[in-house]
C-alpha cells in the first residue's frame, strides 16, 4: 500500500473525547473513526489489524476442529422467549427493532439461542456429537457507558464458539482444549505472559466461568494473581472463601492488578438445549439434552488492548503478527534515483510476500518519520540520497534506538531469511 493512495491522514493532536492512550493513538494514526460513543468505523489500516487478529483466531479455531459459519444479526423474538432472554430485564443491553408489519426483531448481543436452534436440526444421535461451531460477528449491545475506545463498544466484533457434547466427560475435554487454544492465541498476539486464566462467577450455569484477563493499567477489572501458577481470580470472587478454596487459591498470597478481559469461556450445561429441544439419542435409545459450552474472544476489543499494551510516547508499536505491514518504507527526497530505488525495494518486498507500507508522499523527512512511529509498523526502511551513495538503505526496528545500513542487494533476503 502506498500512503499517497491512502485517503486517511494522521493527526498531530489527540482527540478530545478519548480517555485512554490506545484509543487516542488509534484515532490519531487513522486506524478508526468514531461515529458516536462506542461505535467506530474501521479505516483501512485498522481494518488490516482487525483482520490479522481474526486470522490468528481462525487458524486456532480450525486447528481445534471447529467449523466456521455466519449467523444473522437480526434475531426472531420466539427463540429468545423460549429461553426467557427476550425481555430487557433478562438482557439489559438489547437493541430491538420492528418490521413494517409490526414483527419484533432483536439485534443479537450473543448467539447461544440461534446456534442451538441450528444444531438441533442436524444432530439427533450421540454419533453426531461433539459439535464445535464458531463465527466472527458484529455484536450490538446497548451498553450504559462505552469507554476506552474500541475496548468497550456498543458495536463490536466477536468470535463466538459453541460446543455441543453428549457427556460431561466429552464437554470437559473440549473445555480444556479450548483453554489451551486460547492460551496459544494470546501467545501469538504477544500478550501471553501478561494474560491470565481467571476464575470468575459462573452465574446460573456453574460454580465458575473463566475469563482471560490481560494486565493493563486502564483495564476495567481488578484481578488477584497467583504468580506462581499464572492464574488469577476476579475481584468479585475474592470474598468467597469456598470458591477460592475450590480454585486452589489463597487470597493472602495474591497480588492485585487492573486488567482487561480479552476472552471468556462458559460451561452452559443444558439450559439452552432443554429450552430449545436440542436433544440426542444415546446408545441405549435414551433421549438427553446436549451439554453446551460458549467461548468468546472480542476481536475488536483486542485491537484496543494491543494498542494500549504495545505503544510508547511516539505512537503504536504493533507486534509483527498483527501489524498493518511488516515494513514501512520512507522515501526521502524526490530525486529520480531515490524514487526509482524506493519503488524497486517496494516491488521486491511485495513480490517476496512481505507486507509493505510505502511513504511516497511529498512531505519532510521529519513528518514521515513521525508518521512511521505513530503508525507503528515493526521495521522502517529509509531510502535517501545519503543511503544510495553507499548503495544501501537504512533499516531501523521500531523499538531500537539505532539504525543500520544494509546493502540494497541484500535487503530483501534480510527480511525473508
């Protein structure tokens, strides 16, 4: 991508209505555009980051053996009434609308009901189970207070996975596999060391649900951490001594920290399968409700978390796995030989399958370097008269102070070897 062809521009000043550093940087760097509080458009660079995170999650879901599908945002009233979740008292974040004929519809805040209704049409025997199905979906939730930019939105992108099992043993095995899969995802995103498996209230379904919480100063939650075991408990459970004992945690040995939730996994039992008639016949001909699990990752929320986690005073510092591009080429000056050399580097890197942002705009070196730091690609490659005099380009990694000259003939292989 050439920056001269990109319609967005960076901003020098922080937006006045964003509280967190990450949110301010995402707006300034031209990754998102705020429509109203909690609702953002994803601009080209931000959309690339969002898709890169999504692809990591997709690869891990597929490796788990889950099937991807796409469910609807518009939801019929009846299936939600069957589980007693249509009323605003049951789910207080509903957005609802009506067809011209008066039929009520909801904009799905989650998808347990529709997924269960779909599965019951295709699975009737224990031989059909287990089933794991997932989607990436824009969720709509009428949050009382949207804050921290894309970290808590009213419209947000989520990966939700649902499991359907014949036995508790089968469900427990899936649950453990998803836990391990989530841990791999956070490792790949670069936040594994500060993301903890966290015990939280299980509500009506079980003793516990489990969250994945990333230690973050602006995080909305407070967690209490067992550093030795690399697990934590949400503050809501710290007064429950019985729950702490069951989780194997000693409150006196825990340290507290602010954290942002980046995923959750819930054992659902048979609440939805019983209400919606998702049953199967076992080997003996007996009919049972399926045992369910729900597993979420807020993909758009992760963009905000990573922007907070990987940033400095100059801007964003994306890990290579999710960055809008691996290389940011900066062309200094408009001399023909400089432009020709920069274009060749751009073409060679793209041909080698390396993602590139090419700053070919008619701006000063200082403005281009400032934008490169703000946008936050892992590596900057500068081409100028000075570097060409040595048949080289200057290479600087975003988090390193010093740059080094690399011979033009070796530049592409430096990034592919």
